[in-house]
């Protein structure tokens, strides 16, 4: 398997524009996570899907953020409208629970800069 | 909610042993994980403890004491390539497998 695949790797946009980040999890993993990483706040959980259903979205900052998982192999995180404070690295991760050890596999991240 | 505490930075020299501590406060604790992240890269899984005691994987070991809400990551025979950030993360026994990460410890290994 190629691992968790995220796109784009880098995005620079202007305030007010819509941003869509994409993620393909590892086949067979039933749980998918979106995290945001900044120097100030560390790794924050934004939303968590299990079997394509959003389970916990309490970390989504506000209504400007939305996430979907239309099928087991694809998820999107959308920010509309974007603001400079949204600048961060956004990671998607899928979970392997084989043997009960709950190992997260992260994608390489999408580095977002909002000007 | 959950909270995790770990030192922000640790320094050591090549060949040394270093211990990175993690204390947590949470209800419904299930397990403690450790992840490594090199600058600009993705976090990668190092170890997982659900039961008390020591888990050893090569140069890295991880320890958990559930009664003390405490764990640590032990890195032996340090190498320059071990310079990275190390995160502890708790997972809960809530029926779902969310993981909450600490703020991370930056390890700087010098020659």
C-alpha cells in the first residue's frame, strides 16, 4: 500500500478563498482523522470518522470548516472562507487497530498558507 | 477532556540515554502511544502501551504506569538522526479510537 495520500502538499491562497484538502486513507483502515499542527497549539484533532461516519467533530474550529468522507477511500477538509489564522499543516491519518494497538498512519501533510 | 504534559525540550549527546516523560489526566484511559516527527515530516508510530510495564523495540523502550497516569519513552545509544520531536498520545476506552496528542518534546542530539 502507498500509505495515506494527501493533496495538495502545499497551498498558498489569499484570505477569503476556499481551500479543499484531500486524503486517501490506507485501504482496510476503518477510521480516519484530520489533525491540524501549529507551533502554538501542537497537533489538534479536528474531526474523526469511523466507517465513513463523523464521530467527533468537536475540534472543528468553526462553521468555516467542514469535512466529508463520501466513501472508504476518500475524505475532504474544506475551509470557506479561509483566514490567515488557518495557516498550518493539516494532517490526515488512518488507524490500524490490528492487535489492539491503535497505530495511526499519517500522510505527509498539506501545508496551508493564507495571506 | 484530556490533558498531557511532557517537557518541551531535551538535549543529549550521541551515545547517551535519554528519557522523555509524559503525564496525563483523562477518564476512560485505554492506552499510551509515542510518535516521532522529524522537522517538516509526518509523525510516525514508535510504540504503544496498554498495560503497565516496559515495551522494548530495538533502541527505544516505552513504559506505562496506569496507577500513576505516567509513562516515558527511553531512547538508548542516541544517534544524530534521533533529533526530532516526540509526542505522547492517549487513546480512550470510549468505544471509539480517538487519540489526543501532547505538545511534543523536541530532542536535540549533539556530537
